[in-house]
C-alpha cells in the first residue's frame, strides 16, 4: 500500500536536534512538494536579508508525492537562499540519493536543515534512524573520496568548493555523476559545516495502479522523441544544435559558432565512449568516457561551456575538465564562464592570470585554485563573474542575470530566450523555459508569442518540479502529472496543476521581491544588445525587449515594476500568504496589461 507523504524531517545543526513535523494539508494541496513546498517553507521561515551563508538560512532536500514511483531518475530539489544571487534557489539532481531517500523516508516530503554545526558533521539516515555524526575525516576530500567512505549508502556531499564557500559550489551525489549545480547550494551546505547526507535503505517499488502507470509511461518515454534523443546522444547533441543554429556561446561570448564543434559533439562522443550503459529498461544510459582519473559521463553543458566556451576542441580534455569539476563540486556552467571572463580580462589587461583559450592544462590548474580560493583573482572568481568584474573591470565580457552567468545558448537568434533568461526566478537558466528550440527554426516570433511561450513553460515546469519529475520525462506528461496524482487519491486536472505552477512561480517572485528584486533585476545583459560577429542581424533591441517585459508582467498579473498585484495574489490564493515585508505592485496607468486572461492560463 502506498504511504502518504505528509511530513518533513527538521534538523537543527546548531542544537543537534532531529524531529518530524507534519506538513499542513493546505500546503500539500496548494504546493505539492519539490520546488513548490520548498518555496513555501523558505518564504514562511526566512526573513528579508537573511544571510545565505549564515545559520538562519534553510537548506531543503525536497521530495514530492511521486518520488520513487516514476520511470527514470528519481529527483530531489535542493531549495535554499542562494549565496550567488541573494534570491531564491532551486536546483535538481537525480540518481540513487533521492531514490534511496524516498525509500528510507516513505512518508517524508523533505529534509529541512537549519543552523550551523560547530565542527564538520554528516547526517546519517537509515530507515527511521537519523543521526548527526562527526565528519572530521571528510574535510579536504573530493566528492569521489567522500562517496567511497560510505560504500553501502547513497551520498549527497560537497567537495573542496563547498568547503571554501565558492558561491556556485554544487551538492554532488552518486560520486559526482549527479549535481544540484547552479546557484551555490553546496556553499550553503559548507557554511553549515555539513559535509554529507548519507542514506541507507532500498528504493521504493511501485505496486498496483502505480506499477501499471510506471510500465506505460516507461514505454511512452522510450518511444517519445525526447527519450530517443537521450538514448542516441545523452545531452551532448545540445552542442551540435546550438552550433547549427549559431546560438553557441564561443570563446567567452565573442562568437556564436565553434570551428571545432565536430571534434567535441555527439559523433566525437560516440567515438570516444569507453562503453555505453543502459542501467535498466526504462532509463537511457549515457556515454561513459575513460579518463586518466577514472570514468566520467560528459554532458552537453561541459562540451558547450568548457569546450566551445573556452576554445577547447579535444573531447577527452573536455571530459577530463568536466570530471575535475565533478570531483571538486563546481557548477560547470558558472565556473566555465568565470574562467572565460578571466581569459578575456587577462587579454584586456584587467588581471594577470596564466590562462588562455584552448589551454586545457592551465584551465585545469585554475579550476583547482578557484575551488580553494587560492590567490586574489581565484578568490574573486569563486564569488562569480559579477563580483570579479565589479572588482577588476570587464563588466561587458560575460553576461549575467541576477549575478548568475548565462548558459551557453546565445539568445540573439531567438528573442524569446532573452525574455526567459531575464525573468528566470533563480538567475539565468535555460531549463525554466527554452523556447529557442522552436523559435530558432520558426523565424522571428511576435512579442506576444514570445511571452506566451515563456510564461506557459515557466508555469508548467514549476508544476512538474513540484512532483518532482525528471526534466526530460516531464516531456511525456501531457496532463502535468494529473493521472499519477489521481492514483494517489488527488483530483487535480491539468488546469489545476498549471494554476499550481503559476502559484509557485508567483510565490518565488514574492520571495525575491522581499529581498529587493524588481524590474532592474530582470534586465538585459549588455552583450545581447550588440550584433553577433557573423554579419547577420542578430541582436536584442533594448526598446523591443522593454515592451516584451511589459507584456510579460501583464501576462503574470504583476505591476510595471515587476511586483505581483493584490488581485493576482487573491486569484492564486496567496493573499493570506504574503507578509507585510513584501511590497506589492500597482496596476499600470496606461492600460497596457500585456496578454489577455485567456492567454495567461493557456496550458
């Protein structure tokens, strides 16, 4: 019989206490779990200006009502206040850690960690037994070494970057095969002196109606375009797509295509693969590349950011650099952009850093220095591109949104992606909405179509990430998971879940507004206003972008300053959630309220 997930586990590292707490039924109904429930706890419990690296910050390892039942990877959401952006952060990872956490805690929707241990600790979870234990022996170890310490368990841990409070340090699991990467959840974990969360227990086996759904959706996923795409090339083909459409940020955002792409794309991965693994019948495997330090699974982000972004056209060098980031606990996209900034800043005379495009050995050495904050330039880079540029100059070299470096898809070929980056709730992100996959081939979209595509995707993904589901498996969820939830006794339909996603997105906006975010933080990085160098008309017109932003706010029911309106909060049943510290918006005075109400709710 399926056990209802209706509790969280609260762990206070300062007091070294552990207790279980029921989740209010209304919270479960309105926010599900994952991103949504994590956002509800964060908004409820953090005051404005809470130090992300202080003991009062909350770090949630969030599950959801479907954790352990879905085909493919079980996912968890790392939810916290970001030390990189100062705003809301949700970052996701799959693999054995969330699968075994879901099995060990079958009635649990998350583990919420607060406080700050006075010495390094690990949290051990073994079925109903939870223990806070010394982790002095893990200090200084990389991700693989920490994982190897617990051979019979699933581990989520930090590496040297998390210990050094690198503001984009990741939380690694499965020995570095999976990362809750962007935004610095690993630094929050490090600030709490929490080296690892270790889980013993078996994953859940779905039964009854859930088992039937599992088989049917696994088959649908295998036959779906996304499932076939992943089996054919994991995510490495993303580089080939970006290069073909001339959206590939190359050599520190100076070009939009890479002349070495054939050597590092999907065909090169196939040739270099040590072995192709398919762990089970419904979860596509990935390329495993043998490097000097063992095996790694290179991903599209590594090929794009560490390859094209840094001018490296040797696939094995890229695989080795990606593996190094995995062991150190560094977010690949953020650190790749930080190094690209360092190269351009060196060329411009702002800093003196022994690194250059295409020099894999020098880049590897700089990765090590960033992870340990060795030297003043590496120390600045560990705080992110925005801090380094503010300290040394070179603000226009690498684009950021809300202080988070932009992923390697250049939006100047697809204006909708500029809107998606600018309005992303956690900082520049290509996963909240990725309309470029269609606009790049359709040709230029109208502003209305751009905004509609972004809003719809953001709401839908907020709902899916509250289940939470694997990002790619979600492509086969035509009803946003309603059929699955019905098997657990809920009555939500697709429109209910779409509205839930809109509610979650708006709650996160309230959190960020309370932290001082407004329209200025949804701004366009200067590089996107400049034409690309290939002679084609490819740039984002700033006036047109501002009109698009007006339409986006109108579609969201937010005021022209980007603050949600009281009527919107009432419609989404957030009017009794918002606190007095959160400023609300005022309606536009010119009657330009963006999309129609029907467009707003188009799922």
